[in-house]
C-alpha cells in the first residue's frame, strides 16, 4: 500500500462513527462511562434519548445516527443533512444544579462545539484557510457568518422523578452536508477549512470539551459560562438585531446577558428586556 493510500484509509477510518471507537477515545470526566447507541438511520436522536431517559438511562448516554429523517431544531424547525455527511447526536445528562439554571446548558454546549471545531482545525494538515467560529444566541454556531451547527435542549423526567436533559447537536461537517439552496445561510466545516474534516475526532473533541464546560455548570460557576460564551460571540453587546416574538418583529440593540443566559436588548424607547425564547437576527446593512 502506498503512503497516499494509507493516508486516505486513515482518514476514512477516522470518519467512521463506530461505538467502540467513540467510547475508547472519549474520557469519562463527569459520567461513569460513555455509552453509545448508534443507528444507521433514525427519526430523531433526541426522541430516542428522551425515551431512554424516561426509562431511567444514566448520564453519559450518547445516541448518534448517520441520518435523521425527522431531525429538528428550536421551535420545531427541521434540521436536514445527507446521510454520512454530518454529525447528528444527542447526549443525556442528569444535572444536580437547580432547574432554573438549565438554560445555561445551551450556551455551554455552544462553547464546547466551538472549542472542538478549533481543536480539530488546529490539528488538520494542509488546512487552506483559517476557520472563524462565532456564536449566535441562543444555540447557533457560525462559520464565516453562516450556520454550521445547531443545538436543541429538551428535558424530561424518569419515573422516580429525577430530571434529565437531552442535548441534541447537529454539525455540518462534510462538503455536501449543506442542502442545495442553503449555501448562502449555512456552512460546512470541510468547505470552510478547505480540507476534508473527519467526524469521529470532532465528536471526541466535543465530548471532552463538553465535560470540561459542564463541570463549571455543576460547580455553580455560572459567570464563567457566560464569560466563555461572550468571548466567542460577536453579537452579545452593541449589535443591532431584529427580535421576533409571538409573530411580531421589532428592532433592538443587544446589551448583554442575564444571569440565566437570556440575551438583553435595548429597545428604541430606551427600555431593556431579557429574552429567553425569542428569535433574534443580526441586522447587517439594514438587512437580516
């Protein structure tokens, strides 16, 4: 086998989402062990993780699929990606922190995704251009201003009343992971880097970075979580946005984050509001 053939084979192997490889390459920092349930195709990894959570599955369950037929984002929006081209997975955790702090999980997950992208990009050979990561409140990861990853947080309870959080993540990794017609608003990591990015190292990097961020959460270091998100976001302060809530849109200017992770905006009349569930779009040259 030639050197180039070995390189191609190694990259192909790194792209395989085999459970044994994922479990082997992921450290156990906040859970006893990572348990991977892998599917070639599934309706929704979040739905499967929620079902298992209600049945009492422990923290550290990872549900992953090569293809989701009913993947979704916030407010029921669809998340689509061709089979084998992206990362679609859901992670189960059982927080000790009070439920009023659980919204911070979206922000710390965004930071973990950003850090894992930075880790993998730094390790790539032959990378052709810098990968610029930006975080958009509350759950989007952007590359060059276009969405490359999204996060969906859902909660449930086991029969004994113990709470559980399922963290769904979708990342556009392969060059063909962005559906046709969406190139203007969506990006893939491989296209941005100019080289083929393998999925399993990216997933392993995320699982480690997530656990590091999650430790802050369980230790109650909420200000650190907010600061780490703000350090990777260009939109959290002094940026003109359009806010959509209950079917109505209005202009505002961002002015920080609340302790719970809500984004604060200043309205034209000078009043301020903290938004937890609204749609927020950045205005660029009087356009969204």
